[in-house]
């Protein structure tokens, strides 16, 4: 399911701009395979009952694994496709195995929805270890979330280096609380060999934040700039929301 790759990256002030895409993805792959958690000091607890945090979803599976997602329409949650991959069966989990919780805190939640349908990026292969441009999934909920929760908007342009970001999720080390790094930035924009648009960032996270929206500010509101999918020793990696179909 979600892979043990999250780690706080040191701030490098654009030092990765000259890093080749293959080297970057190779660095990310190293951390895909190595468990660890860091950056706890940069993460703070946020209120899942207030905007924009009320649109952050805990994606729970019947196999006991979990990821993070974001409400992008009243009945649609965006997350990472690899969150749905079942390694023992080498197949995606069926919708009946998925639960979406919003407003979750200390085993209580405001909204629980089952998933009716799942759509993942074309060509996604969960058996591949390297990051893929198809590593996104839309979970279509069996019932919509009430209008009290405002869905997050997806950015139409890739964020520029130094863009301020925030990343919130249900981290493994604090899984009963929604925690966020609200003081992080884009490091560089990169392209993968398959043409996917990614960007590196220095937001803190641990296991469980896979699929979480990487948020940027636009006209005074938070929007989804990318999906958190992987991290290397020098930078974390997000799939840009603007160029990959989500």
C-alpha cells in the first residue's frame, strides 16, 4: 500500500535545479524503500473542522493501511493511485475495501463515506517502484459530502520554485490527528522520462501522508498544487496537479 518513503528534506534554496530527472527519481526511489520519519518539529496539529483542513480526508482500507486524500468535488476525493495497490494480490483494491473519513480526529469523524467507483491514471502500474505520472486516483463516493465542506480547487499551472506550500496528512506517528507543515516551499520543477510533471519540495511528512494534497496559496485561498507521492534524501517529490489528469 503506501510506501515507507517520507522524510523531511533540508532546505536547499534551489540547489536541485540542475539535478537530472533520472538522478532525482533515483534518489526518491531510495527512500521509497527505506522506512523513516523526520521533520516532526516542523509539523503542527491543525483543526480538521476548519477550512482548508476540513477537506483533507483520511483514506482507510479494509487491509488496515491508510493514506491521505483531498475532497475536490462533493463526491470525489483525490489521492495517490499507489495507495490502492495491494501488493499480495498485485492488483488495485476494490472500491468496497475503501473508506473515506473527513473531519477525523482521535477516532471520531464528521463524515464517513464508502467508495462507489475508482479511477486511476492511465497506465498506472503498482508493481513499478519508480514514481509515475499516472500515480493519481479519484475516489467517487457513494454519497456526497454536505456543502458545509468546501472542496479544494486543483491548480492549472505548475508552481514556480520558492512558491510557499503547506502539506497536511494523517502521519503514521500521529495517526489520530491531522498535522501539517505550513512553512515549506517548492524547490524545483522536473519532468520524468514518461513526460510527467513533478516538483520537488521540502515539506515535512511521515508514512501515511501518501496521496496528500500539496497546497499553495492563490488569491488568498489554498489550492492543490500537487499530490505527495515520494521523497529522496535531498527533496520530497509531488506529482503536479496541473499536468497529470487529476
